[in-house]
C-alpha cells in the first residue's frame, strides 16, 4: 500500500520515436517565447492604462482651468461695468483680470496639447499590446500543434506548428516597430 500508484509501461512495437527530442526542444523554446510575448503584452497594456489615466487627469485640469477662465472673464466684465465709478482703481483691477484671462487661456492650450500627446501614447501602447497579444496567441497555437506531433508521430504537425510559431514571433516583434 505504501508504494502508490504505478503507471503501466507503454511498449512501442516500432521502437523509440526519433521526433520526441527535437519536438520537445521546440515546444520548450516556444513556451519561453509565449512567456516573453505574454510579459510584453501585459506591460504594454499597463502602459496603455497609465497613459489613459494621465490623459484623464490632464483633461480634468483643462476643465478646471476653463472654469477659472470663465470666472476671470466674468469678474473682468463686472470690473468693466463698475470701472466708470473710479477710473484709476478700475483700470488697475481690469489689468489684473486681463492678465489672469490670458494666463488661463495659455494654460488651457498647453494642458490640451499634453492631454492629446498622452492620448497618442496610449493609442500606441494599445497597438503594441495588440501585436504582442496576437503573437502570443499564434505561438500558443503553434505550441499545441507541435505537441500533436508527439501523439501522431507525423512531422507535418511539427513543421506546421513551427511555421505558425514563427508567424507568432514575427507578429510579436512588429510591436517593437510601431511608432
């Protein structure tokens, strides 16, 4: 009872399969490539989410500047209406709010450009992630097809799996070429 369960030995009438070693090595290499493509895909998705968050923060800042701009414009209008009572004071206050309006207007434009740049970076990260994910999927399919070789002993599965795996590597590598 203490020995456990023993699996029966399978005897092959045709002798040892010469494809076991090369196919096993191919499967091992493809598994490493799948892991690498998966890691690259996860990192690209993380970068995409980070850029989205940063862009949303910039757009919130843009909206806050817009509110401040409208408030400054409103105060400027009130000052213009009241300025006729005391011309010197009115001119000084008017100048102050004109500068504020200009400041908020230029800030808004800068923030808008930063947000658009972050959105472009987010889109690029998303396209890279898609390439890494596509490469990963093709590598996994190739890996499974290669493993069928061990069951069927047909080289066409091995070659087909390697071909699909090579396409997967190529697709994943194109993620580095995107700009």
